[in-house]
C-alpha cells in the first residue's frame, strides 16, 4: 500500500536549535492512516528520527439488551476486547512490515478514546510530531467537528501533521 516514490520533504524545524527526533503516526488501517504512515516514514528517514506507529482500541460495544433483560451473546466483553486487540495488532504488524530497515520503528497498542490516548502518548513520550490521516467521520462527528486530528490539535502541545490520501 505504500508508495514507492518518496517525495523530498522538508524537515520541520521545531525551534532554532532542535530538529525532528521522534515521530508518532496514528494508525487504524484506513486509507488515511496508510497515507499518514507514508509521510511519517519519509519524515523519519529524512531526519533520522525514531518512528512509532500507534493504534488505539476502544471499548467493545455493549452487549445487546432486550425487553426482558440482557440477551445471551456468544462473546463476553473480555472476549470482544481480545478480538479487537488482535485485529489492531494485525494492522500494526502490517504497517511495521512496510518500514524500511534503516528506520527505527516501534509499535504501540493503546486503549481508550483515540484522541486522549494519542495525546497522552505524544506528550509523555516526548514526540516532536504526530502524523494523522483523515478517517470517515459520522454525521454527528461532522456536526460536532470531532475527529482525532481536530482533537489532537485542540488538546495537545505536540505539533500535528494531517495528511490527506492521494
């Protein structure tokens, strides 16, 4: 899924003396996430920076309820959480497999609300830049202007680069 032609990208200078050292890519397996990964790889290569790919798994949806109470489901909430974790780990592994050997890469599986989890990791981990891609937003999300990129821009102190897929 990664493009073979990597364009030359100017390395953003964070201040007059410090350059890009740690890049965090928010990854969910969507087309926007792959575009963000492409850009994150190019930036990490250009700056000889460490690259981290982070996927966030939310809580599983609640078990369906009927009029007479809870319906018996074949899965427990714990089993559903494990399934979601496995699915994201597979996506992260696929992304990691695309990273050139010259780039130092780490993958991280986070839990919770994506904006909060990524902002916390970015700040606590000392990242210089978070790279995100667009994801399809629900109607309610559009009305509320709630996206991970928008949330990171408004909640954190780390720079955010929003990448649009080609």
